[in-house]
C-alpha cells in the first residue's frame, strides 16, 4: 500500500498489522459490530477542521453548511468548537436547534424558503440570506429585519455544472441590479452574501468573487450611501478524494480570502466588515470513511473485474451525479501488495452504479471490508432508498470507542411509510 494514501483518511487513521485503524478502533471491528455499509466519522478530524477555520478567520462566524451532513451530533461538536450553522430548510433548522445552535449563530438559506422557515428564523433572530425581491417582501411583512442580500456576480467557478452557483442565470441569489434594488428597499440589511460554488479545487474564482463583492459594495455606497457591515463568502473549499487531485489546507484557502477581502476593501476606502463563512464539505468530508462488505467478485471482460459491495449509489450518489472519483483499500489487508485494478460497483439496478472506476487492490474476496475515504460530505446527506435499500448507519469514533450518531434504517422503516394493505 502507498502510505501516502493515508493522507486521504482521517487524522487518526493508521495501519497496524495490516488492519486499518480509525479513531483507535479497527475498521473491521466497527464493521462487525455495527454492520455495513457504515459511515465512520472521526471526532478528532472534525474538531481539527473546525479549529482550522476558527484559527484562519479569527472573529468570523463560521456557520457549518449543514447540508453536507445533517447530524445533531456533528452540529453539537462544531457548536462546542465555536461554530454556528447554515441551514436551508425547516428540516435542517430542526437539526441545528436540536443540537442547541443559538439563533445568533444561524444563517438561513434556501432559494424557496417556506413561510414556516421565515417565521421561525425571525422568531429566533437568525440572519436571513435573501434570495429574491419577493422573499424580501415576505420577510419584511413577517417582521424580519436581519438580512444579507445574496448576489450572483456572474462568475463561473471551475467545478461541476451542478454545483456552480454564482454564474449568470443561477437559480440562487439576486442578479446585481436586483440586489441593488433589495438594498434600496431594505437598508437595514446587514450585508452581502456570495457563494461561488462547491468542491473548488482552484482559488481563482473565489478570489475574483471577493474583488467583485468589494467593487459591488463600493457601488452600493455611491448609489445608496449604504455599505455592508457583514460579508458572507459562503463555503466551497473542495476535498481531495484521490491522490492525483490537488490539496489545499483550510488555512491556505481562508487565509487567501481574508487577505483579499481586507486588501480590496481597504483599497476602495470601505470600512472593515464582519466575516461569515459557511464551509460544509471541507469540515466533514475527510472525517468520514465508508465501510462496505464485499460480495460478488466478477470478471466481466479481460479489462474489467467488478468488486460488488453492499451499498452504492443509494448511500453515495456522488460518482453517478458528478463523476466524483474515489479510492479504497481493504480494511484487514491495508498494506498488502495490489493484485490488479478493480472496478467497485454498487448493488443497485443501474449500470451507472459504479463507486470507483479503477482501484488497485489485493485480490478482494467475499466478506472483506472495503474502506472508501473522504465520504463524510454529501453522501448520507444525499442518500436515497433506491431498490428499497435502507440507509446506512453512522458512528463517531474517538479513543477506540464508537457511538452511533445515526441508526441504520430498516426495511420496517420503509414499510411503515406504506399505506394500509387492502383491496384497490
Ligand atoms: C449557500 C451555500 N453555503 C455553503 C455551502 C457549503 O458549501 P461547501 O460544502 O462546498 O463548503 C453551500 C453548498 O453548496 C451553499 O450553497
């Protein structure tokens, strides 16, 4: 095994006697005790990622992008580290409230906020990120006063089409002219919001966005005598899923943004602002490792041997949705020499249900545990029950102990949603 591969795993990951160890617990023991598929979250990594944000942007409100993995336990842990939460539905809001996140650390998103979400946000004194003029009118009518105006600068992030958000014609935010109108109608607004996109592996678009928002702030000062007191730069820092992808630290990314913001505001004679950041993926992705049990190993052609696992696109839709790449290792033969390259397929009735196109492994056999790193973000959060496959459990590991933070769904849970059986 290439020991560099451990860089993709959580901080506490090691290989001892061929066994992958996460948070002091053997991956194969976790698989046996809790079943598979299982998403294992490493507490130390979650905390260290959160601390990296707090250190890189002292004084900023770091609001965890709950959508990456809505988990009460994780939200609570981040709360202990001084973070807040970005939520975009009443469901996510309930998760944040269950974790005890106070109203002043909540940032409310969504391009189609329900009346209930607006009402609760106002009641809680949370910061509402306005996504349209219509929403501004509804929020003002409901008594809201704490707003950020989300603007789409027309910048194309270098990422997958589905997770670009700041381009012209985006379904999110207000085009610049509408954003000016929103500020004119709501001078009480605290500031501006922009989120350039997710899974950013280059900083260019994010830095351009910072410059753009400074120019836009100068325009608002000139036209409306209004300057932002708060700038929210959203989330976006990408995760490295395979060794061939570039890697950036939170310190490098956030340090770059903070420096650019200070510089550009200073150059334009604008007053310093309170910063809000909304990281999701970069907080939780590397902390999570998915464990699967190997089933069929099948040679389909001279070029392709499938290793089939007991999950797939239902617990991790990212390869099917975004062509996301992953790698893997065998949890009890983590340091064995690879035999050949395999294709890791899921158990679902779609040819596109392939988790890993090609990964070198030491001849997997039925019953082996396959560990896929960097699966903590937008996996369980986007999971489905396709093929009536119940969703996996998640555990949090620290100091050799594991606790269930999301119980495994059962077929009984799925059947409980069905109507009464009777004649049609
Ligand atoms: C408005 C907003 N903030 C924060 C995030 C979190 O982004 P990421 O997980 O890329 O850090 C997203 C995700 O797309 C978003 O749309």
